[in-house]
C-alpha cells in the first residue's frame, strides 16, 4: 500500500531525488507508529495520509517555490503539516514548526529525526511568543483568518525575494467569502483543484495574505 499511495506525490512532483522519495515513503510507517501512541491524525485519515496530509500540504508548493535560506514558520503544525512535507521538498529552506501542544511537537521531532531532516526545527511554543523574523508563515486551517493574522503580523522580514510577497500561505477549504471579508485583509486565492485532480481537493484552497 505504501508504494501505491506515495505515487500520488510522485505524480505531481516528478523531479524528486531518490532521497526525497525515500523520505516521503517512510512517513506512513512512522505516523502509524506515533499515531497509535499520540493521536495527531484522525483514524480515518491515517490510511489516506498521502492524499489528505502530504499532498494537501504540498499544495503550497504549487503556488510558490521556497528559496534557499528563506525562513518559513509553520503555526499550529499538529503532527507536522504542512511543515514536514514542505521541508522534504525544499531541503535548503529553513522551517520552524510550532504548536501549543507539546506532545504533538514530540511526534514532529521524532518523525523529522527518523527521516533525517536537517532543515527543520520544532518547538512547543505559542505563535505569539515565537522569536525572530520569517519570509513566510504557513498553516493549515488553524483558526479564522481575522484571529490568525494578529498572532503573526509582526513576524515578517521586510524584504521580499520570492515570486509572491512575504506573508501568510494558508490552507483552507470550503466557502471562504465571509471569512475573508471579516478579516479585512487583501488576499489571493488559489484553487487546489487546478493543480490536483482528486476529489478531495475540489473545495481546497491556498490563501495568500501579503504581510
């Protein structure tokens, strides 16, 4: 089953190195093991790990390619999404994964160590208390945009070097009109169904918010 499901990633990201492929292929066994001890992924989703977690996380990579030495903060990472799949894909970009629940960060650190990620640091800390500046903040539907933005609004580097201006890249699903209106933020929406053909992505989006 492992090989069949990892192919969904390789189909959309054909340029992966042998090391990257191996790192992705190790994820199901690791998450099955850790999930049995610390529940970070819903039981029904663990069999669909590649589609609903890994590929969903990599939706961000369809709208931007992170550059070497850029710093990316993953807020409310849970079991390591979207941070771990992105850190595999962009080995020269620095990723800092945070969550307010310590046992989830334990899973992130164990998985990261097991697959040999050198560009990822994970810490049990609230977003508001994170030190330093970043080029991008990524997250997966942690809360409403209007509540999320204040946590990270002062955490961005001033100078943008990438194709998109520094800011938030937020994975969200469903009808977001009201949420975006309430946030009073200037956003760009990217439909993941334009990049991935699986039904799961029909209503999924990447929301880009300029810092």
